C-alpha cells in the first residue's frame, strides 16, 4: 500500500512538513510496512518558501535592497545552484510586512526592491525564477521592478519618472533598450491567485489600495494612472491589457510580470505541484492524505486541497483530509471528492489545546484513520 501525504500548513500551528511527519508516525504505528511519500504543498501564501525549499534544496541569498520607500532593507530569496531555480517573494522587498500600518502609502510606494532581487538572481545565472506576488505594499504597476531591471520611463519633457504609483499618468514613453539582457533567456513563473483586471471597479486600485493606505481620492488617482499607463503598455507590447486575468494582482504586478518579464501567471498551488512533480509521483498511490487549517466553502477557491483533489480525481485516487477545523457537512465533503475527513478541533478540548498540540492530534487522527480504513482495506 502506498500513501501520499500532501498538506498545506496549519497557520500558526503546524508546518506542512511537520504534518507529514505526524501522519507518517500515526499510520506506521498501525501498519509499519506501508509506503509513505511526503509531498508538502502550499498555495503561494505564508510558508511557501519552506515548501519550495523542500524540493529545491537551495540556499537563502541575502542582500541590501530598497524597501517600498527607497530605504535600505535586508531581503532574501531562495536559490538552487544545482537547478538554477530561484524563488523570490516580492513581499521580501516590497511588502506591507516591512511597514507599520501608519506607514502604508501605496501611491508613493515602489516595487524597485523586488527588481533588485530579480537582478541579483539574473546575475547569478538563474534559468528559472518563481515569483510570488502576494502581500505587496504597492500600486505602481511594476514600474519600480522594471526600472531596477533597466527599463526606463519618461515624461513629456523626456525626463525619467520616479517609479511610484502616483506618477503613472505622467509616463509618456517606455524605453526597453537597456533592459537586462538575461530577461530574454530566463523563464518566469508567477504565482498569482487573483483574476482582477488592471483597472476599474474590480481593478488593483479600487479593490486593494485602501488596505495599503490609499484615501478615496488616492484610489481615483491611482486608477486613472493605471488606465493611462495601460494605453502605453498596449502600444509598446501589443497586448490588450484589460483582458489579462490577474493583471491587477499586487498593484499591477500581474501585468508587469507578464509584459516586462514575459512571465506566466499561474495559481500558486499549480506552481508548487509542478515543482514537486506531483501528478507523476501520485500515480501509484492508494490514498492521498491532505489537510489545511480550515476546511470550508473557500477551500475550492484555489487553495491547496483543491489542487490535491483535482489531481486525485484525474487519477481516481481516494482522498482523506485532516484539518484544523471542519466547517462542512459529510455531504459537502463527499461532493468535493473527499472520502474521509476529520479535524483537530473535534478531538481537542478547546482552541488553545488544538493550536498547541496539533502535531499530536494529527498523529492520533492518522492512527484512527489507519485502524478504521487502511487496515480494513489491507484485509480485503
């Protein structure tokens, strides 16, 4: 019997890798001879870098770059010398996590530091960059990132424009001749889980700018800037910007990644599954045990479990889900394609106990599952 263990993390409680170890302990205490393959996953959010490194086995590269307001900050990214693959999170250099809430001011923020991280990786000889664009403090349509990589943005007086969101409407010309030459030969995969267009009521400014410190008037100005700049992007790159799904992700980094980096926008879980060679590795499995902090109605909106279920259904593999909390009925989980579901919270005495002792509870859940399902299956 072969079991794949492929969870996401339990936020603030259990890493995906720890979940795998707990399940292995629990199942093997009942059926010692079972084959277990641990394939932790992530959807591009917190903790993704640890999961990526599980497969890349790279090193953290640290360097001083510019934060969203052009102040020095130490940022890092993951780089595998063997595979020439880098994993870069824009939040490391251009994220809200670097700022206090009172500092949020996306109209004056820039993605320049993210461009510096990319440039460093290009100079190291990277062949493939996986770029996570969540958690940004910016709304500059990626012109900061592009500036760091050699693209130039000029106003009507042929002077270079400071690459911040407030200046998007000023830009009248994009110069591409000095762009980093290795952009042409480097593959970019961009983890993008939203489908927002660049501008308009569902665009980058109206949907996300307020939570990054923008006032009502700022939002109108930023949205106009995105509209004005999009016309220039269309002229320069011959692309219908507003038709690109995810163009408005991370303050316009979605479209910037596609046009300046020639990147492919892909759901985070799909990127991680590809990195893990997931669909090939599960081909002989009898069960997949997955899990995440909460199993609810949002689970099928691009989260890790949805990615697991898609692969499992294609290969007709049974799925068990061990979660922190379970907010769906048995009928609802069955409809999703889950054959067995259990939660930490139904075993714990309270939430605090569940958070502190999640490893032990997951191990216990794995033992129960092995006793009730796997042993019975082995005897058939």
